[in-house]
């Protein structure tokens, strides 16, 4: 039986153990029989005191005598002294251990220069030392220093990359307004610092979600030392939109993508109708194109059938973004110019895209059947813009057509096929599909539907597709004729149902083998790459001339597609907002919902919808809550309506027009006040005229006439050289006072 000898100094512990177990007690020694271990601690023998050194005992001894002689008593005294000596040694060992810890800490704490010197010896000295579990105090210290080392290493990595980050951010392209939050992400400056700068230097109070005009953004980036890159968004986006379609062993010839660009009403859609033998002009609201539409046709050229993909783009000013997207994904541009007109604004804009992007171009002169054509002047204007026709020694193809009679349509298609053949367009249908999202719409029954163009590879039902932060599995594919297909090939324009939310129009998409790869693409996508302004971030737009007292027009905008909403916001941004600020409470696409109605009630904002159908139950709620609601099908009708709402918020301005003069001849005192008896020297005096009174060439009063009499009769007008009596709020009339009479004219309101 093992005998465990314990030392107790207090009587209560003795009594406790005596009452618990059968024991014998002698002096300060308590002898336990059959003890049980309640708690055991494993101690490292290298750094602690051995139990055998403290209480040596003979393993062979099995019985302990309870009677002790004097020799044994002296032996116990010596053992007590040895125990005290061991405790002292233990304390000394603990002190030495603390000293060693301090030395180790000194070796860990090095200078800042050593920390950032990035040499292996310094890094090795930063390793945390191993500590005993029972020494909790030293263990905590070690953890603190270990955490400091980790932070130091992360700082080291940050410093190593800091120069690269600063270099990449020094050059910046700004082409539109940005919110404080977006600008902060773009230039890597804290939002609070930008807001502080605006308040202290420009006296502008801004929040993180408020939008800064382009001039304010430029001022901020210059203040922080950034270099503005000259260029436009179309050129930048074009370089980013280059998708991999390298020639491989599986590459085949792909159909060309032809985009039709030009000014409004120059016959773009009519030309496309003539090519496709369809009639879409009659189906368009107001006879104008308000979205990007894709069509496919086949033309026989040189005994070979060529598939051609056409994109029809809007020609109105508001749809600039749509035209840019059409130019980015095209192979050939058909620049449409009406032969009875000249180069207009959107025509010159399209020429700029052609030159900047180095696009192949065919100039199509429409309406050639009209008698009043201006072909030579148009060719001269084209040459001044850098498009010299082949007849004049240039390389620009010019074709004269008549969409109504079909004149030269086949010749135009043949030239398109010949140009496409010379470009050697190819794609690999064996690869996973990639391309560009043209537009997106939120369907009430099916959900988000994206209109895409496949630029390389083959898209199949079941493929995993990703775009920026979204990914999903392709559930259905609808081709340009409205039929559901299982797969689609390069240069095809299709509608796909796959995303859980609406993707950004103009963004690229890629297909992946599995969802894991698609998620990885989403995670690696850089949010800072997106320079477009959010559709909901137009609220409280701030410029350098910001007027804190200007009124606000609250609006809730609903549109059919993302492209339409983008055009609406772009068009509204052209309106001067120095007097009235447009505040989008909400701007979204899709049908009107009950949430829109609740938001309208809470914010007292009208709901303006564009090409949106109103459900019967929603129409009932609109009427029940008497909400200001209106649906538009032509974007410029919406534009003019919003301008009218803004003008109604402006206080009228008045101007005073001098219409006559009078001289006071006498003053009459009545119960109602003093009456000035006057003679009209020139012009006339009206009953509600505005007057200014001068005495000895000093201005003394201005106000309105309250009463005008002629021969004791109330009259509306007295003309020169008649006499009259007039009353006003002025009672200190004197003879010879001069009166100037003005007619108050309300000026036309302007924004």
C-alpha cells in the first residue's frame, strides 16, 4: 500500500480528514490508509521539483510504525529542514525562470528598422516561445507577444505592397458622377476624410450615399494627387470587353454581328425591316426604338449561305449607354444617314465610337427615293470626320438604299458578307460560352431574364453561368424567334433564365464547369472595377454650386428593363437642378408592387412608370390611396412631365414694367385714409399697379394701389392726361410727389 504523507498547518483540515477517513495522527503528520486520488496534475520533470527529492520513501517498506523513538524524531526534523530548503530552491528556480523570460522578451522586441528589413534572421527571432501550462501568467504574455508578431507580419506584407497599390491608383479615369462611397472605393480614401474635405474647403455637407457631380469628383481626386486620364467610358469598356476567342484546332467561322447606329428618324428600323422582311416600326411606341433588339437572318452570297446577326439601337440622345454597348460587341457597324438630312449629333457620336474602337464601318444613305437628297454634302461631312468614301479615294464603303422600295438592299447585304469574310471571324464552339449581357428584365412570372450575346463557345441548358457577383444554372434559352432551344452557338442573341437577381447590363458572362468555379470567379471579382453609378444613387446629387435651400422633387420610378431605367436616369441628369433637385426615393424595374405603394404613401412621392403594365389589384390600391400615378410609353413624354413637375415647385419670378407716371397735385383726408389727387403725366395707371414714390428725387415708398377713382367713381384704368385719386398704404402724401407706375409681369419659369 502506498503511503502519501501530507503536511497540514491548520486544525480544520486535520479534523476534516479525520472525519472522512480512518487515520492515525501524530504531531504534524497525518497518516492515511487506503487514500483515493481526487485530482492529479502531470508536471514536466525538467522544469519542476521531483517528488522523490521532497519526500523520499522506501518502496520496499510496507508497514509504518506509529511509535517513534528519539532518533526517528530527529530524522523528521532533518526532513522538515530539507523540505524548507527544497522550497527555497524552488523559489530561486522560479525567479531565474522569470529572468529568462525577460531575456526572451528582449530578444523578441526589436527595432522598427529590423521589423521591416524583411530578412530571415529577424523573422526567426519573432517566433513565440513554448511555455508551461501551469505558468498561466507567462503563458498569457507569450500569447500577447505572439499576436503582436502576427500583426507585425501582416503590416510587413502591407508595406511591401503599398507602393504597388499607390502606383496603380495614381492614374484614374472619371467619366460620370459618383457617390461618396463609390469615390472612396475608387481612390482608396476614407469616406470620412472626403466628407471632411468637402465641408471644410467647399462648405458642402454630404453623406456617404449622396452623389457628387463630375466636377466635384474631379476636384477631389486632384486634391489627393491623382492624375486624370483623358478618354471616355466607351473606349475603356471596349478594351475591357475583349473576350478570349483565340484560333484553335476546333475554331470555325462564326456569323458577323452587325450593329445599326445613327441619328433618330434616319430610317434605322425601317432599313432593318426591309432586310428581314418584317414590320417592327408599326409595333414601336411613338414609332421610335427605345431598346436594343437583336435579329438573325440568312443571306445567299457567292453560292454560300451567310448567317447575319443584327442589333438595332435607339437613336435618341438618352440611350447613349445602349449605343455604346452595341458598339462594344459588334463586328461591323452600319452607320445610317438620311440622304435628305445631314450629320446630326448622334451620327457624330457614332462616328466617334467607330474611330475610337477601330470598327469596320459601312455608311448607308437611306431615303434615296426622295427628291431632295443631299448626298455630296453628306460625303463631304463624312470626310471631315475621318470617313472618306471609296469614290473619293478612301476606304469607307458607302451604299445608297431605299428601305421603302428595297433598292440596293441585296447589294448592301453582299457587301456585309464580303467585309465579314475579309475579317476572318472565328470562334470555338467546343468551349464553354462567354459573352456580354445586353439587357435584363424582371419578369413577373419567371423572374430575372437576361438578354445576352454569345461571343465564343456554346451555351447549353444546365450550364453554370456567372457574371460579376451573380451565378446560376441555365434553366431555359430562348432564341431571337421566341423559340426555346437546348443550346446556342457563337454570335447568337438569346434570352436566358438563370440568375437569381438582375445582372448589370454591359457586364460580361462566363460559363464554368461547376458551381465551385463560378463562386470563385464571383469572389475574385473586384468591386472597384465598376465605375458605373448605381441607379438608386442619384439622390441628393451634389455639385460645386450646391444650394442647400433648393427644393426637391421626390419620385418613384418603375421601368420595364434595366436599360430603360438607365436611359431615364441619364436623361434626367441632363436637367438643370440648381433650383429643384430630383430625389429618387426608389428606381427599379419590373411591375409595380404593394411595396411601391407603401413607399409612395410614406414619402408622399408620385409613381412614374415606363412601359410597365399595372395589375388590377395594384390599380385598385392606387385609386384607393389616391396616389399620384402615371404610365408613359415614350421616354420624352416622361421627360417633359418631370420637367413640368419641377417647374411647378419653383416660386414665380416677377418683373416690373414701367407703364406711366403721375404727379401729386393735392392731398385729401378721409375716414379711410389720405387720398392723393394726381394728374397722369404720361402712360396710364391701373387699379392694381405697383407704384414707387419719390420726393425731391429721394425714394420714399413702394407698394400697390388699393383704390383708384376718377370723378368719384371706381375705375380700373386712368390714362394720360387725366386726373385721378388713388389710395395705398402710404399716408404721408405731399404735393409734388412723383409717382412711377409699374405693371407686375410674371416671368416664365426656368430651371
